[in-house]
């Protein structure tokens, strides 16, 4: 066994039904009910057409910065609906994917890719509705020598993603929902979303109650309240 250069089989993944249910929820609502403690960091931004949602089970890749050999292998292993999640250390020196690899992922029916690293062919990626989250753009291409690992836990800005976890992304960013907590988090996020929709209706109707603001300020000892 070669530590740092091996391929594992994924033994679990969130099912398609839960993925579909999460698609209708804003990532911000999911983040709120996870105590705002889970996030892939502000550097990872959507590089694709605005408004497109990313959702699917993670197929994880850990690779050395600037090398995409294991990403190529991950594309060939991934199933339709999978999200490839790449921990490349956040290095932006070399792009790890471009439009050729994008075309392969689209052809295989993948749900998207997350790269803690850089992409190139950004105009072509931006013109498509295939979800791509990355930390930056550079024209410099990758190396293809390895090492790397597939289907191991990875971490992006402190957010741990295990193979088969649910990965969600929208225009605000992305996060990971742990496999074993997906149902409970969906229920809580759905309730949060419903409450916000009610609040929006109250704002539109002019009946929104903001008395909590002054109540909080009084509790905190703020002076000058009227």
C-alpha cells in the first residue's frame, strides 16, 4: 500500500431523493441550521452561469498542488449525479481543469466539480450551466504525475468532506452536509426557509415586526434608545 497514492472505493453516498429535496433550499438556510460552522470558504466561487445549483454526493480527490492526474481518474470512476470534490491545497499556480475535462464530466452526467485550486478556459466554463466551484483562474496548465488519493476524507478551509457526503452550492457559496445528518438538517433547513418566506410576506404587507431589535439593544445596555 502506497500512502498518498491510492484509489479507494466509495462505500456509501446520499441517495438521489435527498439530493433532490435539498435543491430547493438556499445554501444560506442550510448553513444557518448548521450553526454557521460549516463552509468551504469565501475563496471558492461559482465559475459557471449564475443561478445554477450544485447538489450531489461527493467523490473526493486529494492531489498535490498543480497536478490533475487523479482528477482524470476520478472522472472515469464517477457516476451520474456525483460531485467531484478536489483538495489541491488552494494553490493557484496551475489550472487543474479546463473545457476539455468539463466536456467529459458533462458527457458522463456528473452533477458538478469543486476545486480548491484554479481552473482555466474560464469563458467556456462561465457560458455553461455545469456547476464549477474554484478558488481562481490561471492560463497555466497542470502536470500529470501524481501523487494523489481518491475517496478519502478531504478538508477545504476547515470543512471536512467524506466520500458520499452531500455537497451543496449556489451563488452564495458551498457547504457539505454529513451523510448521517442529511435528514435532520433538511428538516431544520426547510423550517428555516418557510419562516423566512413568511417574514418576506410580512415585509411586503407592511406587517413585519422588528421590535426584537430594540429589545436586544436594551438587553445589551445600549444608551440613547427612544
